[in-house]
C-alpha cells in the first residue's frame, strides 16, 4: 500500500459528535478521535483541537481534507441543519492552511462507500438479492435522518445529495396516527426525520405514554433504547418497535422512488447499535407491506452497514476523485497543461511550475511577490511563466487556474495596481464584480425572497427610498415596476422622503435601499412607514439598524472603500437584487392572469411619448397590482422586455 505524498484529514460531522481521522495511504486510517460538538464553539475550534492532539510533524504535513457533514451542501456557505455551526468552505480552507478542502453531505459520502464495502462490513436483513449495476438507496438515523442514493454510471457511480429525511411522515395504523397527532401539537410539519432520529425516539416515547394515559416521563433516546433492550419497560419496548416499523416505511418509500434493485442500506448512529434486535424487529415486514407492490419490495435486499469507518471511506473516495481532477486528468485543465509543458520550460520557470503544481489553491490568493519568493525566482520570471502558457499575465493565469480547480470564478478579490496592463485591469474589475455576485448568490434566502415578492405583488403602491450613490438604484426600481403597471415612485431627497412616508397607507410597501443600513434619514423613513401601517422591505447589509427595523430584509453584504472611489460593485449588486424582485413580481402577476403592462410601455419602447401615469378619471386611487389590466399588451411580453433589459 503506497503512502500518500501527504496525509489527508477526514471528518464526519454530525449534530452531536464530530469524528476525525487521518488517512496516510488508501484505506489506512490512523489517529481516529470523536469530539463532542457542544464542547467547541465552531467547526474551526473543533478541527483545531483535533489537529492539536496529533504529532506536530503529522499535523503540519496535511494538505488535503474532506468533510462529510450532516446538512445540505450547496455553494460555499455551509450551515448545519441540526446544529448551529456554519462556515465558508473557502475561508475554512485558508484558515486551516489546506491546499484542498472538499465538503459533502454525510450521506452522500456514505453512499459512495457502499460499492467499496467488504462482505463482512454489512449485514443483510430479510430476503432479496441485489441486481448488478442497479440503483442503491441509503438512509440512516442519528441526530437527524440522512437519505441518499447511488446511481451506476459507466464504471463508477454518482451519489445523490438529497434531503429525503424531510419528506412527510405517513402513518400506517392507529398507533402511528396517534403519534402524528401528538407531533402536530409541537410542529407544523411532521417529517420522517422528526421520528426517525434520536429526538424522534424521544418524541415517539412521549406520544405513546400520552396514548396510554401515563404521566409524562422525559427520557433521553439512549436511555429509552437501554430500557427497551434490557429492562423490558413496556412503553420503551413499544417505542423501539414503532421506530423500526416507521423506518421500514421510509426505506420502502425510498426503494420504490429510486427503483433501488441494488438494495437499501441502513447506516447512521442508531440502527447499527441495535444488533440482532433490529433483524427481528418489524422493519422488514413493514418494508414489504406495500399492497400491490409487496412482491416488488420482496425482491429488494436490505442491509445494515456495520463498517464503523464507512463514511470516511466514502469521503476519501470523493476527495481522491477531486484531487485527480485537480492534477489535470482533463486535457483542458491548466494544471494538466503545466505538467505537459514542464519539460520545455527554462529551469527558473520549472521552479514556478513545480510550486504551482504543489500549491495550486494557495497561488490563487498569493501576490506575485510571494509566488516568486516561494519558487525562488524573480517576479518577471513569474510573468514569463504565465505568458509561456498563453496567458496575458498573472491575473489571466489565476482566472484560468481557478476555472480548472473549481469550475467557477473564484470567490476572491484582486487589487488593481498602477502597473496593471489595460487587459489586467479589465480582468480584475470584472473578476471582482463576478466574485461579489457569486457571494451574494450564496446568501440568497428563498423564504425571504418569496415573502418580499409576495408583498410587492399585492401592494397598491410601492415607494423606493435611497440616498447618495444608491439613488440610481431607486430610480431604476421605479422604472422597472412602472413598466408593467405597478404604481411606483422613487425619493432620494430627505425632505421629500419624509413627506412621502407620511402619506403611506397600510396597502403600500416602502422599499428602503442602503448599503450601510445606518443613514438617519432612511431609518426615520422606516419608523414613519411602520407607524403608518405600511410594510417596509429593506435591501441592506446584515446586522444593521435598518435590517432590524424592516418587515423583510434582503441581505447584500459587500464592503467598498467609498473614501477612494464610488461604490461600483455594490451598486451592481443592489441593481441585480431589484431585478430579482421585478422579475419575481412580473412572474407572480402573470401566473395570476390578472396583470398586464401599461399600454404606454409599448410606446416607450419605440421612443414615443406615452400618457403620464396618474389617478383614474374619477379621482379614485389606482387598483392594486393584482387587478391592473391594460388592453392590447400581454403580460408575457412585459416579462420578456423586463428580463431582456435586466443588468
């Protein structure tokens, strides 16, 4: 077994425990440790504590890591579902001094481990035989309920990153109906995870005691399980029996959903510890109890994963695949191009090439002076190296390198300096803007956006308020909403803002736009609008006074030095936020089939003058957005024109 050039850190992060190990060679795991999450403030503190317990030379030599974590992983920002830890993957990589950090869902990692399990690392429960090259399903209960799947593709597999544990629980008998009724007294939505987890065992136990008219008795899940297995406590035994039966329902639903003829695997922290009890529990009978599809499920095998390091095996496989890609398996990758061109480079350029190949991610953020120092060459040699690969300069080289490493524009900022060429200046400005847009995209909150769009679509009138550099955002917003018939106005002078706020009505929405969220005049507008009964939507930075005053806040976090330049990037971010709201409102009104753009909009498209917007002939207020109709122009046309003019 050939050792890795450098050891690899692997972690399995759940809501209660964080497990770590170091992989020194394929499948060789050493220095395993399990730390309680509650004993560490955040993920960085926990992993630092683990690394601090390793021999110093070993800890310093770790360059690559894979983290399997119990929550959905989308983009750079990681937020745990059942615990308060959250972090940026890229910032964490930099803080830990790693070349590579891969973060994946824990059950995605477990799914990738399944084809690599030895026969002795799983135990079959019930009948059925796995079909070769078929879909595999996996689920498991611990702090929550993880669900994933594995789809055969060519010679390998693709793992599904799902949140199937949050599908709605469906009771199968009177006992489970009583449990559902009890759970609905606590939660508005009862998912399978509410019951198939450590907290779920406690919830089932409480519901069954209530059903039996017994006094409440708070027991932790491990104690309930112990009493069920060792003492014969009737309610605890019934709790564990019910848990296994409900797990059979969830497993059967997953099997028919995926067509998992490769089998259903049960992992997690609870079932593997039940041992032979689980084999004789109601699990398999309930799994096959599917009415007309009983025979279908009878043919699908179910297994308990007994390998303690299965998640590490899967995380290791994902990390290995990522590192193969980084080393330039694809011919278009810049790292592969460097490897192929290395022999033709000068000795000094070879040193730059070797440094880039060994520290690719660090090069993305290092300045040219640091790259030259690390490679022991001059700064002009670094530039010659970049140009020998067909790049215009170091900035162009970094963008191409980042594309090969991650498939996306890097989330970083490049400082414009006086010696930059015109092309490098353009690349940096556009790159910084693109990076900021991607960062804001990762901050988008679906519920907040939906609520803001709902409020704007129902408003009788929308007033936009901004000052200084951001007045163009308010003016742009007014123009966009007027184009499809929403009565709107923008106010950018403090006195006019106060007057406008004092005539707002409960049916109106005030949209306040502020990068700092601390402008006194705008904070006063928010207070007056709220006092008048109007709804306040803020577009601002997080944790600001304006964000706290608003009914709905859309977060745009981007800091610029306004003392040396106008806020270029942040204004673009605010304009794009307005675009999101405008398109969302247009789509909402179009779906209702009640809203159409003003006829004047068609004339404006041709450069003609249209009639001014104003009150109806009888002096009455304009109708709400959901009732506005203009003959002769379709709402679909308004949406098309709106999106085509979006920045």
